[in-house]
């Protein structure tokens, strides 16, 4: 009899343990994971990547630890950038969205991919990195910023199997007509408005010479080559000497350090040749560091960066630590201005107060989410302006890109603009000046 009682007791304990284990399996995880231990739709999705390689992480429903929207939305949004070496603002913008809405690996909706810095030599990797996001069945929007050459090919590859993904290009580097056919919409800086206004700003600051530094890869891009031609024409009309200087391509064989060193060594020689009342301009983000550093060292002039941002070039070039001011655009510009004034550059250096290229990651991802949630303004231009204004708490203007060969506007290619802040003086105020019609016809 005792043996029977012991056996029954053992069975009862065993049943209790099994029941407890079953209950544990239905308890949500710390990230608000899906019940019954399953992932959303029973599938896994990729997490953040580096140089095109992915690390897998299971998607889960509920809200993430950051309080952002999570897998319960039923979709994921991909953001593709370069690393901080080539595109720090773009990557920081992606990080801001990740912080708000969470990484797919922890139950969020954002998947971030980092392309190789030598993207010009690794086109296949670029294309596969972007197109690979479509392997996730929950992927419903992809933002590429900067949309380097090959983005259009990647978008076309995605369209072969997926027509349910919103494809967005920030700073497109493919031919405008090519990328517009592949993307749902594109957003870039209004380079043509800048082509006239940057020279007008330079003249008003007292410049006598405008030096444009670039390399063949950038000059093969329609948007940049047209702006270069507008710069040259505006210099003729406004009384400045235009000088074009070829620099090494940072995406080429010598890489970023070699290109930066070459520019660093060029600047003093060019100042000796053309004088201190010379404005320097470069089309490459990485080259801004040595340009601004040498301008400050030798007392030359600098109107603004190619990338519409106060975070490109100034921190390194002026030796400013902005870590404590991160996200506070007014505090950022004030600290940069203090360093510029200390270097004796009052009225001789300017900057954009807010980062357009940060917004190409942050604001466009938020806009994609609003579109997927059905709450975005049906007027696409108005929706873009609102998204950028919400992120920076500032005003932006937006128009449509005009095709160089036909003169027709591209309805899904939007261009953004803001005025430049001149250190020690305030906003340049030139954007109220009408641009002569002939500049819109320059190719």
C-alpha cells in the first residue's frame, strides 16, 4: 500500500512540473514577445548588419524596451546607410529611428543595414545588401540614404518579386530618371537653388574666388554636374573667379585617409595662389574635415557644406565635441559658431543649422511608417515637409526636380532647401532674391 501511495505522489508531482512548464511557455518575454514562444507569422527576420552581412534575430510582437512601436504593427522598415566614415549623419539618423521604434531583433520594426565604404568598387555587395531586405516577408518599406550608385538596380531587383514594399531614395546618385522609375519617391537637396544662392552668399561675404573641389565620379552625376555649371555661371554674373580643382576620390584606391591627406596638403597652396578671400567647397563629406580645418588655420572662407548639415566637417575641422549637444540643433550651431568666432571667422564661415541628410534617414523612415499606418498626408510634398520639420523643429521648402534634357518636372523626385547661417552675422537672407530664369535652363 505504501508503495502505491509513493507512486501516486510521484505521478502527481510530475504532472505539476509539466503543467508549470506549459504555463511558462505562454508568458511574454521581456521584449513583449509573441505568446506561445512563436515569432510574428511564425518567421524570423534579420537584425542590424555591417558591410552587407546580416545577423539573425527573431521578430516578436508587442512594444520594445524603448517604448516604440514593435512587431505588432505587422511590418518592418529597412534603413540602409554607409558607415560613420563616409556618412555619419545618415547613420546617426538611422540610430535615432532604431531608438524610437526598436530593432527587429528585440521586437521592434526597424532593420538597419550598413553598406561598404568602398561602395563604388563593391556594387554587387551594395545591390545584394539592399535587395536582401526583401527576403523578410514583413518588410514593407526600405529607405536608402545615401542612395549610392546601384540603388536603382537593387530596387528593380526587389520589384521582380515584391510589389508591396515602399522604396525610398535619399540623396540619389543614380541618374534621376533611372532612380525615379525604380523608387516610389526620392528626396535630395535643392542643388540648383543652391547653385545660385551659394555664390550670392559668397559675394555678400566679400569673397573674390570660389574653388570647387570634386572628382570624376561625382561630376558624372547629373545633379552635381549641373550645380557645378550653375556655380560657374553665377560666378561670372556676380563677379567671382571660379576655379575647379580635381581631388582624389575617397571611394577609390587610396581610400578616405589618402583623399583627406591630399586635400589637406592642397589648401595652403591654393590660398597662396588665390588669397584668403577664397571660398572653398567640396562635394565629398569626408573631405570637409581637412577643408574646414585648413580654412580655419589659414583664415580663408567657407560658405557651407555640400551635405546640408552642421555635423559634417565642423566637429573635426574646428575641434568641437558635440556629444553633449546631440539632438539639440540650436545648441549644436551655437557651439560651432563659438569655435568659428574664436578662430577669427566671423562673417567668413557659414553652416546649415539643421541636417537634411540626418532627416533622409530619420524623417523618411517616420514618413514610411505614417504611410503604412495610413496617417500620412495624401499630398506627398506636404507630407515630406512635415516629416522633416517635425524632426528638426524648423522650416523647410520643397519643390520637384526638373529634368535637364526635357525641362519636365519629375513628380516623385523632391528637392529640399533651407537658408545658411553666417557665423557672427545670422541668416544670409538671400533666399528672398529671385533667381534669374536662365539658371533653370543650365545643364
